[in-house]
């Protein structure tokens, strides 16, 4: 008998491994795959983005009395909260909250819009 040379052994091993890889690839392509279930899309608000829920302390939104300037300077927490509560309009309270956040370095005013300290 003729013993196999090292080259013949190596080519036999590579051929067997390649055949296994092709068989696994064919099996993976032919295997039944259930379609992923798609989540239903949330309906969009007809006039823009979905409205965010109001702050729990003011469930019906800001009132005219809540838009007046604060009696004492804002803390950072109350300034952030009032900026969120008054995000839909501009009032004296929102301007004071904005000024407090600018002074604390939490907001940088837009350079394209005029801004003045209240």
C-alpha cells in the first residue's frame, strides 16, 4: 500500500471540513424560520409629536397665577421643573427659571436668538 503524503492528508481534511460547512449552510438556509412578530406602532398625535404627560404637581398645566415671577430666587431643581412645566409658552416664571439655569451654567443661551436677563 501506498502511504498518503502530508499534502494528501491535509487536502483530505480541508475537503471534509469544507463539505461540512456547505452542508450546515444549506441546512440553515432551508430550515423553516418563523417570522418575527412585529410590535404594533403607537399612533401618532395628529398635530405633531405625542403630548407628554403633565407634571404631577400641576395635572392641568400652568395657570395664570403660576406664570408670575417667583417671590424668591429659584433653586436649580425648581428652575428645571418650571422650565418643563412652562415649556409650551413664554412667561415671566419661565424667563426667571431660564436666567437661574444660565447663571448656574446648566444652559447656554442660543447665540442666534436675542436673550436678555429679566
